[in-house]
């Protein structure tokens, strides 16, 4: 695939692989613009049609914290999307390499929540929000990508998914829960859920024995912070949450941690 020309895009290097697609760094000719080219695995005709519909809807999402999608096309029986290239990488890579300051966490969460709120107002659910779907620029601003793809290509279980996802499709609550899980990990260095500790049936029935209630919180943030951090889980699990309401609460928490 490297050094191959797809339409007007010259493939330069592989940037990463996901559940159902590979992302390449490409250069668009003749303008010389660098883009991230997401090349999807082979999809059935029905899935291709749904992917085209998703492209039409998500391309209209015009928000400063939503990763822009420039173009789409096909390479044989494989579809591709051309998106803004973010050389600073993902929030997942940032989590692996360094600890964020309270000011950085406040900015990340506020920007992700604003992107979700905007998308929800336009009828688009993300469904698979996690740090690898949050891109960063060099100044440290967050951009959310891959809205709605989980409904087409599927999703692998992760600790960012809300418990109700085992028996129901994604909705606003799913995105709000994932936002809370990301905040928890930014603050503690760990996820609030241990997937191996409980079956899907137990999660569906509402048991919360799989939460790491104290060790992760106290190890990095100190005992005095454990109550507000544990409250993140409750706020992200409200029966009828909204990103705007959760953002207000999380911003208030962030101010208290400064």
C-alpha cells in the first residue's frame, strides 16, 4: 500500500490500525496537503451504503473540536475517507507517555464534551468514544473523530463503554459515560471498569462490583480527591444525562482540582 496513488492521494506511511480500518498518512496532489486516509476493510454493499450516508451526515458537523472529513472515495471494493492529519497523535498516546496537568484535563474534557453536545444536537451519536478516537494538535487542543462508525463496522468491548451497551444500541448516555471514563483515566491513570471481573449479564443487571473504587484513585490523586473522582462515575451513569450538564459539573470539578 505504501507509495501507492489512490485517486489524488499518495500513500506515505501507515499511521495505525483499528477495528475495521487502516489509517495512512497521505499527500494530496496537486495541492501538497497532508491528510489522514482511513481505508476501511472490505464491507458488504449494505454497509457501504450506510457508510456513505454516515459520511454525508458527519461531513456537515462543523465544530472546532470535531475532526474535519474532507473527501471520500473507493479503492476497488474498499472505501476510504480523507481527514485532517494530526501529527501530534491521539489522546491515547498522550496517556501512555505523560501525565496531564489539571488545566490540560479541564481543556480536554471541555472540548470533547462540546463536540459531543454539538453532534447530539444534530442527531449524531458517537457510540465508541475513547482516547484513540480523540486527536490532538500541537497546542494541545482535542478533536473527536469517528462519529457513528460503530453502528457500521462494529466495536470491540472496552472499558470506555457504558454497562448498558451489552444489551442496547449506543445513545447519548453511552457517549456521556465514555466521557466520564476518559476523565477518570486522565485523573487516575486507570479505567473505572475492570472488564474481566464481571460478565456481560452481571453488568446488564446493574452490579457495580467491577469498579476500582479506591486503589487507583488514591494512588495518584490522594485520598482527599477520591470523593469527587468517584462522583464522576455516578454523573456519567445518570438515567438522562446530557453532555452540556455533565460538562458543567466536570468543569466545576476541574476548577476544584487546581
